C-alpha cells in the first residue's frame, strides 16, 4: 500500500502522460468539489453574457497581439 506523499508522487510520475493528466484533473476537481457546479454555472452565465455583448456590437474586440503589447508596456 502507498502511504507517504513521496511514494504517491513517485507512483503518479511513473504513469504515462495521459493518465497523469487525468489524475491531475481529478485531483484538481476534488479541491472545489462542493462549489464546482455553482462555479461552472456562473462561468457559463458570464461567457454567455460576453458572447452576447460581442454579437450585439456592445464591445470592441482587440487582437491577442495588441493585448500582449499593452500588457508588456505596463511592465516597463
């Protein structure tokens, strides 16, 4: 039986990449399991609001390149 953190970590690292990704996803989901459905619903609602705002021309879209340029200029 695997008992210690190091043993669990080593066992996880020995898995193929796809299984490690699945394990990581399950572990991540377990952190917020209580609230995850509510969080997902809120993000879905927010995404829908943003989509509708774009569709109705209420917002001005800018390219990802422009966003990155502006963010980089702020760090200077």
